[in-house]
C-alpha cells in the first residue's frame, strides 16, 4: 500500500463511488456470507448453494446500506468531528479510518439483516445479536483492511489512471487542433 497515491485511495466522483462500492460490497458480502454460513451450518454439501442463493439479496441490502445510510453517516461524522491535522498529513490515514468506521457500521446493520433473513434469534435475541456482531467484526475488519480494501483501491486506482490518461490525451489533441 506504500506506493498508492491520493487518487487511488478514495473515489473522486459518483461514478467512482459506485465502482468502489460494487467491488467492496461485492467481495465483502461474498466472503462474509460464506463465513456466516460456515459458522452456522458448516461446510456441508449445500454450502456453496446457500452462499450463492443468499448473495444477491445480501448484496442489494449491503449496497443500499453503504450508499444510503452508513457511507453518508460515516463521512459526515468523520469530516465534521474526527479528522485532524495528523490524519491530513497522509491520505492513507483518512482512508483507513473511514474504512474502520464503515466496517463497524456495516457489521452493525448486516448482522441484523443476517439474523432476520435466517430467523436466527436464539433464546435471547440481544445476546445472539451481540455474539453475531462480534464474530462478524472480527472477520470483517481484517478482511476489509488487508484484502478487500487493497483490491478495491487497486481497481479504483487503475480506473482513475486510465481516466486521467484519457483526459490528458484529449487535452493534448485539442491543443494540437488549435
């Protein structure tokens, strides 16, 4: 991650935000669905089918939560109450802090979603939710910070570099025409 530039760390427009969310949510939901199914049902012969059948709905819910609830809320809190001069010195500090807050928020909502969809409330729904939340946080945080986040940022960076190169080529062509 040491070679990443500012542009590769954060989306700059709505199109990039959609791409980043699609990659991030797509991978996180797939792995977390597999993780939760393995925890509750093990790796039986229906494992892959269960993951794939539940994936589309979970992905839609995750995208809505990310783009409509957690993302805007985290960005508001971060840019109004959390950011400081130390974080501004390196863009990666901002990206990682936002990532951690996003994971906490998404785990909060998606753990509830998983319990509702599977109707897994246990004898004590509060303790079942807390257990689910903790287990999901312990998996989601390193997954996001070490694997999915870097993949999503690499893809975003490639798109941003391609877009910048195209814009430079178009500007050069326009200059030569004049």
